[in-house]
């Protein structure tokens, strides 16, 4: 299914679920003046068509075990031969939350949450730079998050 095939009812159901995916079908139906079976059927179809996937969004502070985690962007310059293998090794590092091969300034981009700049130094200098194929690393710390829409938290499989 593509976006053009979503009708107004689908969109309104999605709006309710994006605010609180724990809402029951009955609650959504009552709010939209629909029958519960209609809501249930539409949600099942949206899931089957891979338009939505209902899942929990975890608090990054709990996952990282830090009260005030810092988001670190790790831009990696790597040898092009073996790039996929290098990127895969970076993706498997326990502190890395996102990894992608890139076209542009970096060959690989990793995003991590760290407890301190000292943690970041240890992760980058020892673990990332210790991977065969990594030539150079640039790091950037986010100092203030202005917007984060958790609904986009899982953008790829």
C-alpha cells in the first residue's frame, strides 16, 4: 500500500495511534464515531500492508544507563575495500545505536549515546579506531536537542 491509498479514516486512526499506541480499538472507535470492528480491521490491514508497526519506544536514559546522555555523531572515513565489513563491525559495537554507509563527507556515520566526553573518547579511540579499515574519525556532540519526533525513531529495518 502506498500513501495515496490511505483514506481519511486511516489517517485519523494513525493520528490516534501515533499519540498513544496503547489505545484500545474501542476507544479509537468511540472517538472517531466508528464501529470497533472497523478500527480493528483497518489496523490489521495497515499492519499487513506494512504501513505501521506497533512497538514500544524506550527511554534512552534507561537504555544507556545515564541520567543525561550525550548524543554523539561519529563520522568515519574508511578504506573503500571492505567498507561493508567495516560498517558492520561498527554497527555491532554495543554503544552504537545507528549506523549507515554514506555518500558524501563520511563513508560511515554512527550515532551513539554516551554518559560523558570521556566515554566518547574511549569508545572512539579504542573501539572504533581499533577496527581494521577505519582511517580517520570525526566526532560531534549534540549539546541541545531542539526536536525529536519519536514516531520516526525506527526509520529502517
